[in-house]
C-alpha cells in the first residue's frame, strides 16, 4: 500500500510535544503521527 503525503497544519507547540514524545520512543515524528 502506497502512502499518500499531504500537508499537515499543526500548532507548533503540539508539534514540539509530539517530537519530544517521538524522541523518547526513538521514533521519527512521522512514525509517531501514524502511531
């Protein structure tokens, strides 16, 4: 199954929090969003 890419408009604070969460779990931010 091919993944579609699309622009994601997200608040910078939420993006930063997700990045920290992803880093804690050793995942990329994209993998964290899919999770």
